C-alpha cells in the first residue's frame, strides 16, 4: 500500500529524501545515458566528463536500460521524485522510450537534448511518459549556431522544437549557454520565446570550471540587469536560487551557478554517469562512486555514501581566501602519500 507523504510544519511534503551534512535534501537525479554526441559544442562540459567526440555506435560501457531502471527504482525508495536524462546526446539511445516508460510513476521525467532526433520520436516519448524537454539552442542564427555546435543541423533543431510542441511537451525550454560567442543573440532569443507560445528560455551562465576557457565568460549580472529593466514581472525560485523574468508574456530564467554559494546551498541533485558512477557535484570528478554490478544492495550503499559525502562546491569545497579568490578547502586536499617505507 502506498503511504501518503506527510507535510512538515512549513507545509512541505516530507518525501523521506536523504539529506547531506549541509541540510540539502536530494530529490532529483540527472542521468547521463551516453557519452556520445552528434554535436561538438565548443563550450560543452559533458557533465564533467570531457570530450564527447568518438564513434557514434552504442558502447559497452553504457548502463543498460535494466540498470538505469533498477537505479531509479532504488532511489525512489529514498524519496527521489525527479529524473532528468542527459548525455552526451541521450536521444542517441534507441531504448530511451523504453527507459522513460519504465521510470517509476512517482517521478517527474524530463530530458535535455540537442533536439535533432525529436522529429519522429517526440510523440512516442510523450506517450512513454516524458513530461518535459529542454532543447539546447544557443542562437537563432544558422551560421553562429554551426560555429558553436560544430554542426549544420540548425533547421533540424527547429523542427525538433516544433515536434516537441506538437507532441504536447509544452512548455519546451530552450537552453542557451551565455558566453562570448552567444551574448549577442540573447536579445533575439528573449523576443523569440515571447513571440512563440509554448517556449520558455533558460539562459545558462557559461561554466568555465570544466572547459578551461575562462576568457569566454561574460558578466551574467549584465543580463540580469537588462532583463530586470525590460521585464513586466520578476519571480524568485527557491530551486537553485533562480530568477525568472517575464517579458511580453515570455518567460526567461537565468541559471547562474558560477561562484554562486546560494546556488550550491540549494542544490538537490545527484548525477549518474553513463558508466554507472554516482557523482555528487557537476564540478568535481574526485567524488565518483561506482555502483559495482548494480545490484539493488550495491546501488543503495553507493547512493547513501554519495549523499553523505556531498559538499557544496562554492562555499565549502572551494572557499574564498584573504584576497577574495576561491581555493580548495584544505579539508578536501588529500594528504600526500608517504614515499618512505616503514
Ligand atoms: N546533448 C544534450 C543537449 O544538447 O542538451 C544534453 C547534454 S548537455 C551537456 C546538457 C546541458 O549542459 C545543455 O543545456 C548545455 O547547454 C549545458 N552545458 C554544457 N556545457 C556547458 C558549460 N560549459 N556551461 C554551461 N552550460 C553548459
């Protein structure tokens, strides 16, 4: 028998979610289904795992559909209520529809995709239970798009967005990474979503942490200020401390995690790599935890350990020094191994 979730003193549902030592409940998982991608975006962090270039054929190291579903069933026991599928390009997986269909009913199921495979598949994904989709679209200009993504598939992406809307995956969130190469297209994108019903825009601050090109960053505060000037209304979401601006009926959200301690303090996600490693933080690769053969018991053990060891990246793993610069908190620097034999 299913038990009804309880409400706490603040009226929030108690889902039984695990919390880390910083009081952050984990209610969502972000699962990378593959490392492969048909694009080669110049800014791509690939969920912190490096280059996506390589063969497009399915690889042996990817979790099987059974493993992904087993993982989801286990974390459902821990109160996880959101599953987002990502990659690489998750739609390169032919069994994505099956995975979505077998995702526990208690979870909100969403997808982040470059959109090129949505035509012909959006309907089936919707029928399988997909609730929301984010499509990466970094510019409205085909040439800029090709330069950023190293792909000529601009028209196909627009078709993909239409296919998602036609399938009822409404609203479709367009993800745009804001950095040197795209800053000039932000205004067009803002008015594009305002003029097209069913679209929302998510402006993602470029994260240089994993790509090593800090010179591409732009000051995201300038975008906040500009939007605040032209917005009819502004909302503040608790999730990740995000701001939402409403412009001419269009909704624009800014996701600005870089050096944002409040963002990290509000992070409630654990990530899973395509090979089945748990990852407590996008920005770190020193906290990967294998789930062994992915038996339920092994998943439980690794998941509990991962949550217990989660640490906010800005504000705890990295702390500001006397000159105001972030550096690794000594607590997380491994003591050098002794070279002398005893
Ligand atoms: N292939 C899919 C796609 O294009 O959306 C999913 C994978 S992609 C890694 C997931 C998201 O990460 C995309 O919205 C992308 O824009 C964002 N992203 C990748 N690298 C980034 C970076 N350096 N800074 C900020 N966002 C980034």
